[in-house]
C-alpha cells in the first residue's frame, strides 16, 4: 500500500513539476512579449520625438516665411511710396521747366522791348 501511495505521490509531483515547467515557459514567453512591446514603444517614442522635431522645424519655417512676407509687403509699400514721390518730383520738374520756358519768353520779350526802346 505504501509503494502505491509513493507511486501516486511521485506521479502527483511529476504532474506538479510539469505544471510548474509549463508556467515557467509561459512566463518566459510573456517576458519576451513584454520586451518586444517595450522595444516597439521605444521605437514609437523615437518616431514621435522625430515628428515633434520636424513639426518644430516646420513651425519655425512658417514663422520665417511669414516674417519674409511681411518684409516683402513693407518693401512693396515703400516702393509704391517711392514711385509716388518720383511721380510728384517729375511733376514738379515739369512745372519748373514750364516756368523756365515762360521766364525765357518773358526775358526775350523784355529784350525785344528794350531793343525797341533803345531804337527809338
């Protein structure tokens, strides 16, 4: 009876050992899965950091483009003002030319009148 009991206990111990071994294998697989997930998460975090850096760069480029656009608008405005000032100056020069021509005519008339007076 004792050997039957010992055989039964040995069989129970073998089954228990097999269960423990199966749990150890499951645990090892779970550990591998967790390590794979960690590697994946690290990769995702790295990609996220790269994407954030790219977004920051794009944002800086957009800000620079806006600043350049504003400068261009300012330069265009200055060029328009300069063109208007140039037109005003051209108008003033034309007016001065006309006044000079009138003055020359008046001077010629005076010279003629003086000559006529001197001839009398």
